[in-house]
């Protein structure tokens, strides 16, 4: 089984392959035998959204498997360590794999370590915590309905690993409890949801059609900062359009004609099916995944800063700039602000994937800016931006936790016993409810999306939302759990 970061070829072979590269052909399939109708392709991406009190949350993932009626199938077997907080408002594609088509009832993730880090004002590590993992890090994720891998097709699965809701720090003794909260989203290419990104090298280039083959090299959020060999097993086709913003390693606008084989870059866009082949490949090297790009950033990882913060101003129409108050611990002194320069080709998106106009940027939006920082004496730092992603709604800040005492299904209300007395939680059709339990037979922690009727009294519950005038918390997310489902 091939995996996403398989180290299989030496650098000499890279040079040989680049020299022999041809074009990309997604139309000439008639002379190629089709892939087995019983095989489909899975792309797994990982994302995380909220800010957190820690500066890094490094999750070491040893394996990801799909489990169906015929047993488990590996989709990630080469361990990777991901800093969840560096994912920000995007998703990193961490695995691409061909698997038997058909239904899969669960996804199993094996975590081997979780490291929480805080830095002091000098950038040195002030706190490092490695809390114990529940059930030795064996996590089974149950989708609301079985995942259907299409025959000779592609399915994108996004795993939203919510670090903020997964890790609880006691306010009395500082004890850390881990109860992973992970949401599953399957994407059949509706162009909704978070943008995905892939970093690698161009190995084939089709300038006439503005597309190229990119072989993965790095996972952007890899906390190990490893320098990986190329993975030729699952290269993808990257497609550009007249609206794709292309930027050189200095952050300045560039043109597609400036791309060359062997160039290292990050492609950001929406995953899409690809039915063609790569000229010169064998039939079994047929590509099934493409990335329809919104932004292409040239250079090695780190060439473009990924800056988190809060918008401080609207866009000045005279300069094309807006202020960004930076989140802590990004290499700036606390309270620092930068000016974000919008350029020709800079794309602006909401967190849900909708594209925005510069006039829609307002103050107090939380977001992420990709760009290159330009410094000059006596002037605020300017970020030459390539991509801006904003959350246009207020952050959820109200939370309530306790034990379920009563469930009113008719009105969608829970009564819980909390640290501040008995409180009520109101749910609605938009409330996301997860139930976390422990499976003694499989020796795993299970995470399942459920309805209110699936809950029972005596379960623990953490609710996130907004307090109403009635005193009830209107929950956007509700996590219910058995008390033995967390780390010790």
C-alpha cells in the first residue's frame, strides 16, 4: 500500500524524471485500460479552527484506517506530527490512497502523542505538557451514515480536529484532560468548505493549458519540519485559471509562464476529480485528484508567513491596505499590528469557502493572512498578501459543562448539574452533537455524530454557544461523553 509521504526515490531519480517530463493529458483516455471499477481514491485532509491558550498543539498520528465490512484499509501508515494550531483556516491534505470501493462505517485514527507548548515573550518554551491519551490514542470516528467510496472515482474526507474542545485544563489545579473532538465532513466537490493546500515540486508542466503535476513533499503543518523526499505514488494535477493568484517567493505577483519544472511551491485551492493520465506514465499511474487553485505560492515552506489575527480596520481604497492585530506568539511583540497589502491576484475567502470582495472586509474579523512581510525603519510592517481567509461571525466564547440531569425532547432542552448550579442548554436543528464513548471490545474511544434523542442522563456534557436572556445556553456545539472516555 502506497502512502502519502513514502520515501521511495533518491534525488538522482528526481533529476532523471524531471528531464523526461512530458505534458498533462486529461482527454486521451481511450488508449488506456481503465482502473478497476472496484477501486476508488481517498484524499484525507486535516483542519482545525479555533485559537487556543497554547501556542502549539502537536498531534502525532501513526495511522488512519477506513474500516468496512471486509476489515480495515490503511490510508495513512507513515507517521506524521501535525501542529493543529498552524492549520488555521485551511486544510492540509495529509493522505491520498487508492482503496476498494464501497461503504465504510468508521474511520480509525491512531494517536501516539499529544504535545502542548506555550512560549514566553522571548520565544522560548515556557510550558510543555504531554498529557495521557484515552485508550492509548485509539480513536474510532463514526460518520452519520457510511462513507461511500465511489468506484473509479474520488472522495475527499475532511477531519476537523478541534483542539480547543478536545483539551480541558482545570482552573483549580491545572490538570489537563484529553477527550478528542473530531468532526467528519465528506466532500463531493461542491466547492464549499475550507480551502486545501499541498506543497511539493513541479514534475511535469503543461503551460498551454495552465496546469502541472505536483508531487507532494511537505505537509505544511508538519511539526517535525522534516525535509521529505518526493512521493511519486500520488502526485496531483494542479489547475490554474485566469483568476488564480500566483506569487513569487518575495510575495510579488507572478505569471504562470514563470513556472518551471523542478520548482517548489504551495498550491491552495479546492480538490476536484481528474479523469486523465500523465503522458509517459503507465496505466496504473492514472491520476484521480486535481486541485483547482485560487493561489499558488512559490518557494519552500516558510517563504510565506501564515499570520493569524483580528482585522483592525476596513480596506483603505486609496492604498488597498487594512490593519491586522496579530495573535500572540508569532514572532512579534504582544499587541503588534501589521498593514496587509492587497495585490493584483490576492484572493479573499470566508471560512465556509465563499469568495469575498475587498469591500466586505470589516474590523474585528478573525482570520489568516498568507504573505511575505516587508519591513522598513520607522514604518509599520507591511504584509504583501497572497491569500486572506476570514471568519465573519463572532467567535463562540460562552461555554457550560456538567452532568445531564434531564432531557426535554419536545423542546430540545437539557438540564445539567454544573459547577455553578443547575443550568439549561437549548439545542436546535443547527446544533452539532457528538457522543464520545469507550468501546471495550475494540479497545477504542468512539466519536459519533448523534441526535438529542441518543443522549441519556448521567452523561457528561460540554456545550459551546451563547447565553440567552432566559439564562439558557443556546448551543452551537454540544459534546456529550461517558466519564471514562477521557484521559486519566
